[in-house]
C-alpha cells in the first residue's frame, strides 16, 4: 500500500473524521457500542454517519456515502442488506416477445413501432459492491488468527486472506439472453490481477510471511482463473524469498477444514474470497469475531469479516460485538492512533481470551452489552 496517499491528514487538534455506515441488521447496535467505547477512551475520531436505506430504488444514499468517504479517506461499515430477487427493468420489446413466446422472427419489411428501452439497468445491485467498486478498493484483507479463549477444533491458526475485491464473479453483469437462459459474466482483468497479486506479495514481505497460495479453478475456467493464476506466478518470481504455490478451490476448502496450518497468505478472486473467508471465520469461532479491511490506492474501509447483516438477531442484545470493535481497532491503527488501538486491543484480548466473556455464538452466555461493559472495565486495567 502506498501509505502516504492512503492515510488522511488529521484535522485541527489531531482528530480524524471517519464515515460511519451502520448498515442493516446488527450494524446500528454494533456501531453504538463502538461509539460508547471511543467516547470512553477519548479516541480522536469524529464520525460522519450515513444511513443507507436498501429499500429505496435510487442510489442517492450510496453516492453521498461515497462522497463522504472520498472526503474523509476512511470508513467504518456495517453490511447493507441486499435483496436476492432481481427487480430490474428489461427491454419491454424483448419482454413482449418473450412473454408471448414468439420464438421465431420473420422479416417482412413491415415494422411495428419500437418501445424505448432505457440503456441503464435499473435493478437494485448490491450497495456494498457498488461502494467497493466506485472507491476502487481492489484488495480485501482478512487476518484470521485464533482466539485462545474461544474453543475450536483447530488451535493456533494464523492465515491472511487477500481477495480481489472489485471484479470477478461480482461484476454484476447478468442478463436473460432468451427466456430461461441466464448469462452471468465473470470479469478478470490483467491489471486488477496484477494489482492484487502485488498487494499480496508486498503484504507477505512486510509482515514476515513465508508463503503465498493462489487459490483458483483454472482447470475449468482456463481463461479467467488462468489469467489470475499466471499473473500471480509471474509476480512470484519478483519475490524469491517468499514461497509460492497454488491450489484448486475445491481442494483448498477440504484442506482448510482438515489441515489449516499449511496456509499462510492466501490470494484469490472475489467469490472464492468470500466463501473461503466464511470458512475460516467458522474455523475460528464464527461471524462475530474477525474484522476485514478494504483497500485501494486512496481509500480504506473497515468492517466485520464475514460481511453479513445478522438481521435475525438484531435488537436482541445477543450479537457478538467483537467483529465490529476489531474493525474499529484496525481503523484506529490505520489512522496512526496507535495508543488508542493498542489500549482497545488489549482490553478485547482480556475480555475474550482471559475473562472469557463470550456471546452464545462463541459458546458463552453473555449478552452484547455484557461484552462491551467487560471491555470498558478492562480498559482501566490494561491502561495502567
Ligand atoms: P446472516 O446475516 O444471516 O448471518 C449468518 C449467520 O451468522 C446467522 O446465523 C447470524 O445470526 C450469524 N451472525 C452474523 N453476525 C453475527 C454476530 N455479530 N454475532 C453472532 N452471530 C452472528 O447472513 P446471510 O443470510 O448470509 O446474509 C444476510 C445479508 O448479508 C444479505 O443481504 C447478504 O446479501 C449480505 N451479505 C453480504 C456479503 C458481502 O460481501 N457484502 C457477504 C455475505 C452476506
């Protein structure tokens, strides 16, 4: 990362402005905990809160969020609900022909009037994806380190997942070419493959990592994943001190749940990254612990690692607040507020690993607010 460009200058009094996107589900309550804790420790951060309503059919909120992140340089984000069903406007001309099952066309030089079709797709795309794409945050980093206080099958896992974050299977280019036939495009470019591969090798070099594993399905997707794989192999030659190997995604998932200690840094395309991230989060104790980081050359956004909304448990005081609090620690670290980041990190460590104040997802009986109160209590201890 070109740090100088990425880290925004502090404002008057050494404070930073950060865009806060609470999102849906448990996002708002988790952001409330972060704000309480930041107030308690006196973190020099002022939040600019932008609520994005996923039910509104325009993207004004998203554009506003993008503008504020561009201004502040940094965001802290919950997940914005994305509806699964498509509500997009297809060509009325095509729809007419398809609905009437007019499967053959005979050109007899007598035309009917054409109905104008808007060129822009009006379907509701993922706001999360739109944000990452518009801010060109091409690399996603998920540090997956075991929590000694959370009981899991495998101990002492230490894996970093680096995921291409702006293209691949998330290009959101899907269409129904004829009724019943959906085509979905996976876009892999040489330039983005190179940027994220370089990011992975540079990350490994700077953090004393020994190995990078490129995960792919190039045996089937020979051109797209083939390009991604070949690019990482080419760049690996520039980093002879770092071992490089590759693994097919299917085998990778099996290896991960059986022998996770063989992995160090893992590099992959967008969808594999999402799936593998959830697998590793599951190995370490679930959705409520790990935080993830989105980076481009200019902006950085911090969020819980699995990126889901937890809508079913919202408002019940059972959500694990640790993932969002860890995201806020990453953010403080990024802004150069090392003292506050370390203070909070040590308090979280004590709550989770020593006092074992855990929510039900990690096998405990504590409520979300019990965990937050324990962290606040521990700040006094670790601060001395
Ligand atoms: P979900 O929100 O239902 O969560 C999956 C499971 O993890 C649930 O059992 C939930 O209770 C649990 N969980 C999540 N966070 C937790 C926490 N902090 N503490 C305790 N338990 C927690 O996941 P689902 O159904 O996969 O996705 C819901 C929404 O999230 C959808 O709108 C989807 O589009 C979005 N999503 C977005 C992703 C992205 O990359 N932006 C990735 C995954 C989901």
